[in-house]
């Protein structure tokens, strides 16, 4: 699982040319959650600190949609344990 702090600054971008969402990882994931499935597949998150990826030896600054979905699942799991 991706261990990225929720308060880390990040930018959510899509490939449709809409303005980016510049905020925290938490807010970017919340914004990702409300996108249409087609827009989600075009979204990427730019991090301010690189993180490790399971399939690479080096760290990365960019998260793909499947990795953002992992963060969304983490957010939903944390929210469900709070209730």
C-alpha cells in the first residue's frame, strides 16, 4: 500500500486540459473520487516528494490512476473505521 502522508502537497492533473487541482494528497484524492470514470483514467497526481512504486526500483513523482485508486481505497477504509 502507498504510504503517502495525507497532508503532503500534491497536484492532480487530467489530460483533458482542465486546470489542475493544487492542494494536499487528501484533497486531490477526494477530487479524484468525484471525477467520471473516463476522467479518472486520464488523471495523474504529481507529488512534491517521490514515493516508491511496487513495480520499479526507483522512486517516482507521478502517480497513475490505479495508484490514486489505492489511495482512495485507503481513505475509504480509514473513514469506515472511524464510524
